[in-house]
């Protein structure tokens, strides 16, 4: 099978999630899809370091909450207004850990 070129970050994330939900070895998984196993390891390691493998976490904020979560690129920050709900803020912070 031909080697794939220039897969996006999202494509690698999907492939890594697909592999983790199956029972194939990394070598077999990569060979079947035309991937280099060293590339798979590199992207998986990069995502683990960045916390990408944890995926998304849902935090249900009440309507009209005074907390705003901003996640630009690789960083993130939380903005709070006067009168924010402290328990809600704790839940948001816990989701980022």
C-alpha cells in the first residue's frame, strides 16, 4: 500500500483513537493503512505530551454563568466575572487537569 503524506493533526488523532479501540498491533494497523509505524509512534507521543489523547471534556455551565472558557490554539484561559459560581469554576478547572 502507498505511504500517506501530510495527514492533518485531526486525522492522526482519529487514527490513534481507532487503533486504541481495536486489538491490532501498531505494526499491523500501520501496514494495513499504509502508514509508517515510527510516524504513528511520533504522533501518539506528541499528542500524549500535549494532552490531546484525553480528548474533549464536557463541562455543562448553567445558562447565564459568569465563567467563560477560551481555548485558542494550544493554550487556554478561564475568565470569570463578579458573582461567578465557585463550584462551577472548580468543575471547569478540574476538567482541564
